[in-house]
C-alpha cells in the first residue's frame, strides 16, 4: 500500500496494548519470548535505547521474509507488550499488518517520529470520514 497521507481514510484495526495497564481480553502477547518479541532488550548503559532496539528489530524483520509473513497475519489483533503508549516494536508489526508500510525500517522510522498506531488511529478516524 505504501504511505498513508492526510486526507485518506483507513480503519486501523490492530491495537498495541500495555500488559500492565490495559484490558487484555482477546489479546495476543507480542513481547520478548514470543514469536513477535523484540530480542533486543533496552539497556541504556550500553546505548540500547528504545529507539535503537526498535530499529534493530525492524532491520531484523526486513531481512526475514518468514517473520514478515507472520507480521501480516496480525491485522486486527490486540497486541500486548510492556511499552504502550510509548513507541513499541509492535507498532511496526501493526504498520506491516495493516498494510500502511511494506518496509519495517520505514515503519520504524515513522513510529520513532511519534506516529504510533494509536496516533494514526486517532488521525485517520473513519467515524469522521476524513483525516483529523
């Protein structure tokens, strides 16, 4: 699909939830240890910031066609990690699942620029019939 632009309407059905804060009914755990988990832990002492580990995981996905296939099956899922509402590797999964981006590295750049799925969902609200 490519990049969504202002003025386009799209219903975003994939949601990223916080394991400790949100209702997890019907959710799919996507944190470390799961098939969708980011194997790169945040460790700021050694320069592994949230931004770095999200990008490293996106680069890993970009080079793993089988993992990208799994990402595409997550459309409409309630994905759970510990990060939300902060930027999360699962936002990248959602971008791929929703068809908003096809390249996980491009998706990660957008997420790290503040365009999480929740932000996009609010901006492209189908109830309003236009971009917010």
